[in-house]
C-alpha cells in the first residue's frame, strides 16, 4: 500500500516537482497526484490516491483529474474495480462523453454487457452526444448479447450522428451483424466501405467464423490474401486458423503459421492456442505438442485445446496426465476443461477414470456441473455398453434433463442396437419438441434397426411436415490447397468416371481379402442388392477412391467427415489400408482414426 511516507519518498525522487517553485500551486498539486495515479498497482493503493485528489479539491474542481481517476479505475482490471468506478462516476457533477465512454468500455471489458447498454441509455437521456469512441465497445456488447434489435437501433443512431464513415464503427457493425446471424446486413456494410482495410476484412472473416460458417470464412480469407495487398490482422488469422481446424484445411493452416512466424516477432497466448487447436484437429498431434511445450505461458484454454486434441486422437491416458500437469502448474480447471477431460475418458473407454474425474469435480464444488458434463458422463457409460447405468444416471440428475443428454443416450442405444432403451430416449426427446432434424433421423434409424417400418414412416413424415432439413453426410479430401467434398452416391465430381472405376477395382480387391459388406448399416426397407449398392457409394469410400487416384503414392490420405463413421466404412478402410499399403487418416465427428496395415488406432473402440 502507498502510505504517506512512501508518497513523500516518491515525490522526493521527482526533481521536476521538488525543485519547481510552482509545485504548491493548483497545477503542481494536480501533476503530483496524476503521477501517483500512474504508479498505482492495486485497488488499495488507488483508493489512497483517490482520497488525495479529494482532499486537495482536485477531483471536484478539475474535470481532467476526475476523468483520469475514473479511467484508471475502470480500465485497471483489478477485482471489483468496476463497482468502485461506478461510485466514482456518481461523484462527478457533470460527467462528459469521455466519462460515459470510459464506463461503457470498462463494463464491456469485464463482460457486464447489460450494464454497458444501461450507461449508453443514461448517456442519451442526459443529452451527452456519443462520438466514434462510444460505438465500437457498445456494438461489441450487442454482439456478445446477440441483441440484434438494440444493435440495429444503435446503427440508426450512428447514421443520424454522421459517424457511419468511421472505419472503426463500420468494422464493429460488420462484426455485430455477422455474429448475430445477419450476414446480408454484415456484407452490405462491408460493400459500402470506400476503403476496405485489413481490419474490415478481418471483421468479415471473424463474423463468419463466429457463426461456424467455416468454408465462407476461408473463402473470404483467401480472397483477401489474393486480391488485395493487405496483410491480415492477427484477429483475422486466428479466425482463419479456427476455420482450418474445423474443415481440416491443414495446408492453409500451415501457411498462416509460416506467415505469422515471418511477420510477428512474438506470438501471444491466443495465437499459440489457436495453432495448437488447428494442428490437433488437422491430425498433426506431434506439431501441436511441440508448440504447446515451447509456450512460456499457458492458460485454461490452452490446456483445454491440448486435452481435447489428445482425446480426438484416442490418447485418453495422455490427456489425464496433461490434466494432472495443469493442476500442478496451479491452474484451476473450469467448465470447459472438465468437458475436455471427460470426453477424453469417453473416447478411450476409461470408465473408472472418468467416474473419478466427475466425482472430484462434484467434491471440489468449484465448477457447477451442467447438462454438458452429465452428457459426457452418459456418453462415457454408453460407449462402454453400460446403458442401464447410463439411464439410471440420467434419472438421478439434479438438473433439468435437456435434449443434449437424451440425444447422447439415444445415440449410444442405436449404436448398441438396444431398441427398448432407445425408445425411452426417443419419447423423452420428442417431449422436448425438438426441431433438430438429426434427432428425428436418429429416431428413424433406431426404428429401422428394429424393423419397425410403420414407425420409420411416421417419423420421416413428421420431418417433412415440420419442414426440417438434415445436412447430408459428407467427406472432404484436401488436394493441392483445394478441398474436394463428396456425399453418398456422389456423381457430381468432374473426375466421377475415374473415381467409380477405382471404386469397382477396390471392391474386387476386397473380395479376395474376405470383406463382406455389413448390410445392417443400410437402414432402409430395400432388398439385399439395393443395400449393397448403397453401401458401395458411402461418401468415405468415394473420398478414399479419389485419394488413391490423385494423391502421391505412399503419401497419407487425409479425410474429414461430418458424421460418425459407420462400422462398414471402418472395416472397409482397414482392409484398403492393407491392400494398397497406404496410411489413411479419417477425422469423423468424434475422433481421429489412423488406418495402417489393416488396423485402426482406435482399436475398434469409437
């Protein structure tokens, strides 16, 4: 704490004050206090300096002093600093636009977005005119709250005040509309820009990434890099890395990494965490670990990305060791980290360890378990075939059972072909008035397994009546920086003729290896020959045929798909890896599978 003797000693070290004959006048006193204000390192020191401003009548007689005191507190990041800043603000006789901006920015920084909007309303009621510094923070609050209505009203006020040409305001509008799902409005603001800056492009890229529009995000990023002379901003590159991670675009991700190394002297923790996330999700676990181990500082998000990555690769025990390392470093696991650890246990069949982690989370009481945590526990038990215990767990959950929990249980019932328990899950899921087409498809597939064709027809009719559209399953292969996407029975590719010729050759080779198609994976009431034909054209098989034709001999074929791999595709790919002596890496919705020499890294547990 700064006590009086310390204050005097600090002042004594200031020659420009002690040898200045004007030091005792008003200006000298103000200069002295402003100097001390800069030296504050915690809220206690700050309060003493604040008291000095009041004692010397500086706070009430100098608007500059009052605004400086407020700004120091509101932007300090100290614990509970905004509560104290609010008291300071109420002590200012006639707060100016700068003071309101200070409070709005301070509340946005501590994630109190509703408070930021309230201060803006008060600002307007008092007649203080906002400026171009007001709106970027305010629009960020609307973005985080998904308050599109308020955002549009603020856009109207921006227009009235003639601030629509300000590039910072425009970029904030692009981001706000994009992240609130209003892509047309986001694009309209962008297209009206007279001069598109790197920040403008980054706002467009980040907005698409924020909505999970990964392909559009990468298209924009590529357009920016190829059609302009601008260098992407850090935020834009982080968003592009996120898109690469979710589409498996490893080559582009590596190019962005190389650009960063050449142009940024020191990568911050956000960038490094994004690189870890990108590499693990693109199948390069060793590169991700290399970056992780070289990081000087790591936070919860860094550990979560690494633990999730190990889980994706079936390295459950390594993920648990990483979790222990995190705790030893003094970091407290949060909601996200626990989800990552429980998923790691689930994907590796570590039932005992998963139960222990969940029990420790409950015992410590620092993280309140959510539906997502309980969903992980249900998934852990379901994957291990403990469906009855999973149902008992659901029934004993002390919180409201949402669609995530019942969907997870239903999925495992379908995999285990337990129609009886699956029907319980289906009934509960439908009670929640689900509008997720995937739920109805899952229920339909469960009925198909039980050959309950009337129920299948009823469920599919309901999908049509409700106008629900299911995204079809697809598989993606990246070749020379371009992604090639295939769906089941796909004949739209320019090389379709060659691909299907290759598929026929693969089928012929498989017969000699004793491959027999698993017809139970075709959940339609059709004859055996039709089922065989449908199995032949699964998107993963089409993607493998393309990969064998057009990737260099001996190279690894990398495939990303949006749905869980069926058991027939799993067996098929194992045998193809042996016949053609190629490593095939497939990332499905749950994890990575490395097929090599007729085996899979998942050990047939997925």
